[in-house]
C-alpha cells in the first residue's frame, strides 16, 4: 500500500534525486569526508550510512518503521511488503518514478557479515531460474547486476534488469533489490543510494539467529488506512458484481418476453391461414377479415381468400352397398 501520493512514472532529474523533505533529514553526519562516497572517495559505512541505531539514535524526520527508519524523499512512494500467510511486514519498497527498491533487514552474526556468503547463493538462484548475474564494484562495495526472467504481455520470455546491493552492519545485514531503469542507469540509482545512506537500522538487543528477517512495524494510522482500502476494494468489487448480475438479468428478461416468431423471421399479427409462399416471398398478408385487392397483387400471384369457418359438408347419398355391421366392434 502506498503511504504517499501517486506520481506518474517518469525519469527523475538530479534535483529530484537528491532533495529530501523533512527537517533534519539532510543533516550530514559529523564531519564527513569531502566528495561523494563510492564515487569521489571510498565509502565508509559508519560515516556514510546506512547507520546503526547506536550511531544515529535521533529520528530526525525519518519514517519510523520499527527495524528501519527511512528518510522521505521528494516524489518517493513507500509501500510495506507483507509476508504471505502471516501478513507481517518484512520489507519496504521505495518507488522513484519507474524504479523500485526493496529494503529488508536481517539479523547477522557479531563476528562477520552475510553479504560475501549470500552473493553466490543469489547468483546461483538467478541462473537456475534462467536468468544471469555478475559481480560488479558499486558505490557501496560489491554488487550483483542481474537479468531476471519474466513474461511479456504477449507471452514471450523477457528479461528485466535488477541490481542487488548488500550492506553489513553491527549484527545486521541490509539487502536492497533495485528494479527498473535505476538498475542500469547510474544517474537514476543515485536517488536510491541517497535514501539508502540516510536509512537507520534498529537491530535490537535480543538474540536472533542469523538471516532472520527483522519485522517492521507499521506507522501510526497504517493499519486503519489498510482496512479502509480493503473495505473500499470490497465495495467496488461488490458493485461490479451487482452490475454484472443486473446486466445478465436484463438480457435474460428480453429473451423471455420477446416474441419467438419475431426471432424466427415471422412478423407478429400475420394470419395463421396465410400461404407459406407469401411469407417466404416477404409479402404482407391481408388481415383475416379483409380480402386482398387483386389489382394491387403482383403479377402471377393469385388472390388470397379470407379464412372463414365453413360448415362440414353432408355426405352424398349413393346406391353403393354398405359394409355389413359387426356387432362385436360396436
């Protein structure tokens, strides 16, 4: 569910990519090195982000999602990703124009990170499903550039670009999956990296097994908004079903009350005693109580006589011998 207003898909300009709304969200970490991290100089996670909660405890205008605190960028949409079956929020998807980035936080061991271990697993999974992946050097270290198989609208197999970014923090691991133009366009990727570097991970002190996803917490009003959206969707589906039922019922009523002779090509009100040849020729039959004018009839067509109830003729007398009467059959 999108928490912010919709925006038409389009490529964003550089001023849109790096501009952040909210007081304090653009405040730099104390005395960072000059230059853009990963471009002009090496990226140092503790200085350049994403940050651990112990490194940046202040909320500073970020959206508090529990395990993740995400800054709000101009033109960005946010959607919580729910686990199938349980419905618990396990990720957040950020949308910039036509590009998307899913962020998920996981528990990690204290002594080492997970990214070096997970990269080969992700690459192998992509290859096994018909895709491709290669390791490249990105702004935050090693990344995976991938081609993910899918289906085009015409049914043919198509490949979509994707980029997997991994960040190891203090007892946590943050995985980012980028789809859309930003997966291959470094300029559009800067929007995602700008938000990612300002994101804060709240791991918590409780013991957790490695690779366990850190559950997110919906912001205030989120569940109520989801319930309202679900109700609106159900109401819309109900209206559509009722409209379809009414349309089918109206069509059935027309067939039920319509004249079957009209469907067969025979007009209503034609006399039952009119000749079949006249109907086949498309002529109009004369009414039952009226004689057709022979002068107006087409040449070669005989005058049609009105249908009248005639008395049954009496049998004529004859001298022929009658058949003997059998009393057994009387």
